[in-house]
C-alpha cells in the first residue's frame, strides 16, 4: 500500500468518526435525556473500509411523579379537618386546590402567591417549590374578621 493510500485511509477513518459523532450527538438538546457515545476504529485489514463501533447507553431519567394534589375546603369560615400540612422537596411541583363556600382571598406567604376563591370556583396554586422552609397559607377574610387565618402550612425540605 502506498503512502497516499494510507493517508487516504486515515482521512476516511477520521471522516467516518466525525460523521458518526455528529449523527449520534444529542444535537443541542438541553434536557440531556439521551447520550450517545461513538468510537471509530480503523481496520487493520487494508482490503476493508474503516468500521465504526457504536455503543448507545440510555441515560433517561425516570419521569417525575405526578404531583400530589392537596385539597383544602373552607366551610363557614373554618378549614374542614383543620389546617393542612403540605410536604414537598425542593424542586417538586406543588398543587394546592382551595375551595370555599364564601368569597375569600388565599395567600401563600414566602412565595407571594395570592388567589381569589368563590363558591364553585376553587383557587388552584400550582408552582415549583424552589424555596426551602415553612410557609403559611392564609385566608385574608378570616384575618380581616379577627379569626385564625391559617389554612395550611407548606413545608419544603431539601432534596
């Protein structure tokens, strides 16, 4: 085999390796769901073209569990069953649905989310728990009337 044929074979092997890498790359997919690893090895037999050995490994993270929905019901100005205690880990999606038999404004302290609630129109709080600690969910109507405003406590723990 001449020197030029060997150089051509090496160039072809590199081109195949680069092409295989480009094809197997995630292609700018920011969520990193899949990763491919490609290696190219030129054949030592000069009668064959370079071969590629492609090994794929799945690195898909399991789908996050559906968030648990916490339901709070306010009747006659009182929380049915007492104030809720809601637990979450940092990064979890939290869903809280508050229904009431009278108009009210419900406020989640710390996250500064406030939602109105009316009979037949529950307030749905859906957010990512990205602050750790204990946060009170309160009724502005109860607070304004001098009653206990606590509807629930959100406890967000480190992951």
